[in-house]
């Protein structure tokens, strides 16, 4: 059998560099599991109890599957019999979906003289977008003589950021660019998001009117 390990010398560093780029390299499986006893879970998720690692490995090979360490710090470690290649594929698919979702950009547009009810509606839409992992761009447009009182616009944007602080954080300070103030919001981690207005029972109503409050960045934004 050919030696599958790299020879000493210049190639060794390259070998380890490739392994370090693999996000699943730290997961021990099959012969890399060194503990003499492990707790085993079947491919269907059933507890098979504690057994000798060699016996568990033989059982996995019997079904042409892998023995994969799922909880290394447990005593004894917990391992599952599974198709590791399929597991990696599913995890990468999930990661790709999360990444694609998080890069969507929504826009919410205000005006300096927006009515209180309309302002709240905009905030509710922004809250929903953030709850789904979307970045949200808040934009306030000045018209005509409104440019003489930009402080009103900055104060309104400050209020909007305060209303949404439980769902997202600004990437930078609100800035005046031409005749509009812009600020970008990034959603907080899922376990840190706290809704202030939008409840689950309200979401359908919001979806029904969503085109009035904000669209993807390649569509026309809503106006107050």
C-alpha cells in the first residue's frame, strides 16, 4: 500500500495548510477516534449505548457508513454512525443559504415631515426585515426648503435607530449625502434580537402591504 502521508520537507507545510482550510477537519471520524469507549447513536438517531470504539467502528463499516465524533468533550465522547460526506454537503448547503439570506438588502424611506403613524409602520417593516436576517438601509429624503433644517432629519433618523436597536446595529453613523441621509443596519445575531412591535400574528398583514414599505435594492423604495 502506498504511503498516504506526506514526506518530510517543503510539502508538509502545504499539506497542513490544506487541512486547516477545511472547516470540517477538526471533526474526528473512524480511525481518528482514539477513545477506547464511546457512546454511540445509530443512523436513525437512536441511542445504542456505550460500547468499545472498535466494535462501533465495525458496526459503521458493516453499513458502509462513518463513525463520526459529535461531542468530543462528553464523557465518554458521543459518536454517530452516519454518511459523513452527506453530512458535510448538508452543512455547506445550510451555510450557503444563511449567507445568501443575510446579504439581501432592504430599503426603508422616510421624509422629515412623516406622520407618527406612518413612521411606526416603517419601523415595523424594518423590524420584520431585520428579523429575517436582511440588512436594512434607512434613507431620509429632503425636498426643496427642507434642506434648510437637516437637523430635523438627523433627529428622526436617531429616533428610528433607537426604535430598532433591539433588532440591528448601524454599520456607521447616519450621513448626509446630497439631499438625503443614509444609514445601514445589520441584523443582530438571532439569539439577541428583541422585537418591539412586530408580533407573529401581525406578520401576514405586514407581508400583504410589504410593497408599500420597502423592496430589494434593485426595486423602487417606498416613500413616506
